[in-house]
């Protein structure tokens, strides 16, 4: 029985351009991946199926609506094979509609796992082509290491100089619909939008140096998301006022936020205090980087 980890994706910054004629927004985003996430397991059975378990299983769509199923069937079509007699079990730990790329990372894990499990003759480029069909974040999640993503998210440049970053992930008990956040962005925040390329400087060898650089960047979806869900703003205020926080920002289109800390001890102390103050929040200590 094989398994594949599906790490949480965090947008350390997210610059968004105005809506294009093709219906997409250009972006420039530095994405990193956490050492927490979901896990996908494959085992032989009498038919192809997906089962979902874990603490956030009720938030995940089932059957044909799940990105894991869609990824699997797209890969079978690419490889020219019939559906195998295989059971995929998805253990869900990440919350939905949180800006952590849970569904995208699950789909990417399915592509990696099934290519190996079934011995499919599909190149890395072929796998990336399948990933690009499934969603804008899936190509980056397929790599699962720090990248600078541009275009719709399909143009990826390795972010080799980024150190591992001790962090705390926080999600207040609200969801943020990506479509709704982008609509709010278009209606009130896109007048001066720009997704120009952001070069990564040398010398990001410490969390403090990385945070100093990231403070010059932004998440352009943060303001519209906070307008729709004020609880996201409350989470950001809580993180930004904490003495352990080097930088706090929303990830993706929300509702999860992150705080970068100088070391693991500071991150653990912040997380413990937040759990006591806000027991309804999802709070996790992690390290951001990637495999």
C-alpha cells in the first residue's frame, strides 16, 4: 500500500492583475509548502473508488466532484488506460476554502501517487500538462517546493534561496469563496492592480531576512476577503500584535492566515496562546519550505 503526502500551500505573497479577456487574472506569487497537510493512500480493491476520512472529511466534496477523482481520470486518459481496480483513501486534515490549496494539493498527490503505483509512462512534462487542466494551483502543488508562480500560475520558477520558515497557520471558523473574493477584488480593488514580476533578492538565509523582504510585498486579495469576512481581519490583527510574529498575512484567497516566526519555539508559544484565546480557530504550527 503506497501513500503520498499532500502539503498545505501558502502564498507568501500574491500580486494580482486586472481581469483579462480570457476570464483569468494574471498573478505573481511566491508559494511555499508546509510540513502539514492531507495524505492519499492507494490499495487494491475490486473497482476504482475514492474514500474520504479524517477530521475535515465533511468539508471535502465526494465522488466525481472531488479533485482527486478528476485528477485520476485525467491521468488515466492521458496514459490511455482503463480505470484500475484501485481504492484511493484521502485523509483530510486541511480545512476547505482556506487558501491553503487543499484540493489542488490532493489532486497533485493523486497524480504523483498513481504514476508510481501503476507504473504509468507519463513524463514530468506530461504530468504537468494534466495538472494545468485541473486548476491554477495544481502545477505548483505537483512540484511541492518553493516556487515563484506567474501567468495563471502555470509559469513556475524555483525559489531556491528561500530558507525553511517556522510558522503558525490560523483559520477562523469562516470560509472564503475564491470566486466571491475575486469578484470583490474586481469590483473595488482592481483599479491599480498589478502582477508584475517580483524578483527574489539574494541573502534570504534566515526567517528574519525573508520576513523583511516579504514586508515589501502584499496579498492583493486580503482587503476584499476581509471585507467579505471580517473574522479574517480579526485573525490578522491577533497575529500582527503578537510579539513572536515577524510577518502576518492571509494566504491565497483566505480564510487562513499565517505568521512567520524567528524559530520553532516562538511559533509554538504563539500557537499555544492562540489556542487558549481562540478555541474555535484552527491553529497549526508548521515549517514552510517544501520537499
